[in-house]
């Protein structure tokens, strides 16, 4: 088992050794020095100052700062870390020496190059850095001005890349990569001698570019950035720090952690100063994410684990399943495994569990039980650590509460009066009762219900619910009697009748506010429903899960009798049908306010209609006033328009006059020539159904809502800078998740996909917009980190449209991981990615009165320097959200725009 052993010995033989840099040895000119304390006190101080007051929870670099501080590579300055301060070259080489665990090789500094000016404290580090070839003397002298102090010079990004790669022993690799393109747009600004080092640093994922796919080689490096670089670099070296251990968790309690590392056990105290991370996480996790027998790295501070990192969450265990023959003396189990007798020796640390995970004693094991033995794999002994009963014969009676029910596994979990949870099978012979009535199935049993139960041969034979509970049942609606009673056939086909609670909740897909009148109850084919029944045996909720009505299209009326509401029709094969219209029948004809009287006036012999029905009951009657399909052609000589219907049949519809009325959204005076073959259309017929009156083209357009007028169901929208007023009173309105909504649910600023038939809005759906930065593109999936900090993935299988400025392209090849984007769905449901435009500037000030962020102009003619900030504007540094007021003069920022709207400000 590997472990890190890292030693930190600060030399006491130098004149400057009485000075301990408490500013992490990354500090600027104002670094604070303090008298060196005895070793024990020094360690205690380091542990106590591990939490820096200026490194807040969730700070983008907190993991790396915590790790290096625990290891002793960086220290605090009066309880602060100052993560945003720039790093000098002398501070950077000091950190590199510590990172490499080379402080024991420090000399007195007399060999430090005189041409490279550093303060006395840093001379030993400079001398060793030159000796270890972390820096090249000639190269450094050449790059330093005559009056410039080499040590006080701010470290640039490309200079740090060289130092970092050399500290990892990758100098040869970097030199061979000099001729390889870095891929950054500002590659020409990267020094020739640094290019290979930048390539290696990026390949090892130690550093990345900045906004706009740039590397910014001359940019300054902050404390937080340098800590992150070296922390990531530790994945590629083993310096041998004495207080860092990597091993397997063998013991874990509220205040103790024990690791098996290098063949020995090492214990640590866990307290409120301990912080927890995982190898792949950038922010803290909780102690509950720490599991026994997983691989963990722990940094020791005076016996306490200051930093804990889960390196591999997979438990280092192997399991063997067999039949227990008997428990032997001497802590031995005799088992039958694959027809062979096998003996396992356990000790007092081995855990014994029943099939429900409850602790038991070895003597509670019963012969012939199926047992799983889990053994550790990190020692030669492979000691059993968990012995769990998988199955055993159980015969018992008792009482308790329902913990869970699994219809898939046909199991019931019951928590008994002592708090233990047991899992039992049930079968078709199990008797389940509630209020002396048989339940249809176990799915009606609710979690938390009190029960009495009997188990025979590990199967529940009888279960009785002893107190009132809410339950759900599935069935088919038979009838709804006013607002009082509802009858249905249950899953077993037995008819039942229940009382309705006052104002039961009703859910029907596609209907925003359904009522009891919207339910279809019928002996032959009523709605499939899921009913919620309360403890008083009343129905409180009705969810329609399916409808089984049939559709007869293109039927011809033979006769209608208004007295008995009987409608006789025949289909295309001249087969007759008789349907009855009742109070629940829906009417549809060319009217915004259809009524029974209006429908009856149109039910003339020979008229074409569509009927949705259950048996002979008419659920809806639509007088055919239009044909829908795709436009094929228009013959101006015969004056006929040909439409291909959904069933694959084409129909020729005659028209009168020069041409029918054409409706096409976005076109002022459309003609037949404006309709392309294959476009979806609706052909509206004349009153007597013998001629084409209006040809309406179906079209989808994406808008942004500017305002909502609920009183007349009108919204004002804008697209491509053009505003329009739309009436949505007849439209189907859907939210982001596809559920029905009301006009009052629409809000200013929402993006919506609107479907038109001509100029009429037929449907509207709110579109989810996700703003964030692309973190990965692997050919099949696009992953972004949103402004909320969540990772969201989108499949690319159905294609993607990319909008970058005025250019529109197909496919994800034009996207880069540095792009900041808005992801949404296009009008056809495909993925649409809009790349945000960016602008690099320095802050001037924030005007709180006008709510504008003012930046320094790029030049005297630059008039684009004031930007309106909304509450939705995402302002951040790394992963940390900051306020606009925290931005200071001359802060370097990148502004991102969606159109002309400022949506993101990133502080560099």
C-alpha cells in the first residue's frame, strides 16, 4: 500500500532562520515575518490557522488551498490567505522547493547568483532552485531589466508554467513539445522557450486558458491560482511528506479515522477543523461521504486529520456467498461454497448483520442460511470484516409500521416496535386487509401505515392495516354522480363506489384546470385513473392516466334527430353508425364559442364530420371545416390545391376566384407562390364544405415575452428586433416541462416557441434557457456548468445549431470548452447553442443610481463603456459569486452578452 511521507524541516542554521514566513511564502512585499516557535507550537499554529477568514465556503480554489496548508506548503498571514494577491518570482520558487520537499537541502544562500536580486530570506531558495535547474540563470538574467529586482518581479503565467513543469521533472518532455501548437489564439504572444512548457502544463490539466481561448502568457498569477497549480501537480509526483498518509479506512467513528497504510495502522482524530474532499471534487463534501474500506488520503496535524481526500470510493472488499453449515469454536465459520467446505476465521472487529442490515451476534446465525462474507483485500490475511445473512427461514408474527413496499421485487419492509427494519417477500396468496376489506394489491399500502403481520417461511401470509391511511388505487371510471359519488372498476375488475371529498384535485394532461365534467366515465371505456383515497375512504385526487376512445374521421351525416340527440353517419366504406350526443360531448366547428345549438344547425345530411367516441357515446363532434397536412402543389389552371394528409392520402381541394386567401405569419400579403412544397398547412373550407376558403401555413417562431395582459389573453413578444401582439386565448399553453399552464403563468423575459396556423396562435411552450460555460464536448454529449453551479449534459445525437454572432452553423465542431453559451431548444425541438459575445475591459466604477457598470474605455472614440446590470447578471470570480459593488477600479473583467443584454461578468 502506497503512502506519502512528507517532511518539513525549517533550517535553523542560517541568519535568517529565526524568521518564519507566515505569509505562505507566496506573500507580496508586505509579507509578515514572526519569531520561529518550537516545533510542537508551530504545528499547532498551522492547524489552528488552517481555516482562512478570506477563503469562503465554495471558493473556487478552497480544496487546493486547504490541502497545501495542511501539508505545510503554504501558511496563513494573520488568519488570512489573500487569494487574489499576485505572486512574486522569489515567492514562487520558495513554494516549488517546499512542494518538492527539498528544504533539507537548503544552503546558506551564499551561492545565490548576485545578478538575480532577492531579499536575504529567499537567497537559499534561489541558490537551490538554480542548482535543481528549476530556473535557468542566463535565461532569467536576460529577462530582467537592469534596475529591476528579479525576486520582486511578478510571476507571469508562462514563467509559472516553466517552473511548475520543471518541478514535476518534465523538462525533457516540455522541450520536445516546443514545436507543437498550443491551440490558443494568442499563441504568438507565448515566448518560444515557454511554448513547450505551456503545452505540457495544459496536457496535464494543471492550468487552462482564459476567456476567448487565450493563454494570456504575460498575465499575473494569484496566490489561489498558484496553490491550485501545485496541488494538481501532486498527482504526478511522490515527494514523501511525513505527515501525509494514503491508505484504506479500517475504522471510522464520529471522532476517529484509522488507515491501513504501508502495512501499519495510523489513527487520526476527526474534529470540527477537519475538511473533506474527493479526488474529483473542487468543493468540500461532508464526512458522510467518507466510507469504510475506501482509499483515502489524510494529512496529519498533531494527531488530527486536517485534510481528508477520498482517492477511490470503491470499497476494497471481496465477497463470498455460501451456505452456513455451522459456527465453530475459536471464532470460525464453516460454510459450503461451490460444493466445497471452507472455514473463515473472524475476530471481535467483524460485523455480523441479518438480512435487513441489523446487527446480530454470531450465535444468532442459523444453519442452512445463505450468508455473504465480505473480506478486505488490502492485507495478506484477507480478514472477514462483514458477515451478512442473505436469506434465512423466518416464522413470526408482530406489529410495526410500513417502511417501504416494492412492487417490482414483491417485498415489504416493516419497522418493528424496537426500530429494526425487516424485509419480507409477499406473493399472490398473501392476505392484505384494510377496514376488513381486501386490498387489490400491495401498491395501496402507504409508507408509515401501522400494521399487524404474520410471516411463514419468510413470506407474509397476512397483513392488516390497523389505522386509517391514505392510499392510491388504479382503475377505470364507470360513472360520476354529481359531486358526491364516483364508481370505478379496480385492478381486479371488481366494481367499487366511493364518496368524493370536497373539491377533489383532478389532473388531466393538456388541461390546465380540469373539472369533474372533463372526466370520461363509461361502462365500455371510461378513463384509466389513479385515485387517492384518504383515511375516511373519500377520493381526494383523480389522475387520468389514459383514455381509450376511438376516432372516426371523414364520416358523412345521414340523419340527426335533435329530440333524442341521435346522430347517424356512414364511413368511407358506407358502413352506418349511430352515436348519441350528451351534455359532456365536446363541439368543434369554425367558431370561437361553439355551442350545442350552433352544432345542431350544421348537422345536415351529407356534411362531413369527425367523431371521437366510446362505443355509441359521442365524446366530441368536429364539423369538418378544414383539412390538415402538407402542401403538395397548386394548379392555377384547374384551380385546385393538393394536400398530403397524415394518413398518406392526398386530397384535391377546389377554390374559387384568382386564388384562395393565404395566411402566413410574418408575410404581409402572401400568395400561393410563397408556400413551399412540404410545408404544413391547414385548408379551411367554405360553409358548405365544397371549396377552399383559406389556406393557412403552419409555422413555428421563437420569441421573447415583453409583456403579458391576462385580462384579454394577449402577450407582446419580440423576435429579431420586431415586436408583435399575439392573442393566446385559443392556444394550448405549456410550461418548460410540458405541463399545461395558464396565461397568468407567463412572465416577461421568458423565451417561448409559438406555433401558428396562419396568424392564429395554436400552441405556445415556455423554453428553458440555460446559461453557462462549456466544460466538455465528447462528440455525443455537450456538458456545461451553469450559472447555478450545476453540471448539465445535452445529447448531440439529433444535431445541434450553433449561433456565433451572425453566423449559424450545424454541428458541435464550432464549439470550444472555453465558450460561454446559452443552451435552449429550437422551434423544431432540436438543440440550439448561442455563443455569448465577450468584451475584455477594466473596471472604472459602478453607478448604483443607474445600476450601470462603467468600464475604462478602449480609446477616446469608444462609446461602449456603460452596461446595465440586472439582478440576473451572474457576477463571479472562478466559482465564487461576488457582488457588483465588490468590483474595484482597474479590476480586469470579461463581460459576456446575450444579444445586447449583459448576462455575465467574470473577474480575472
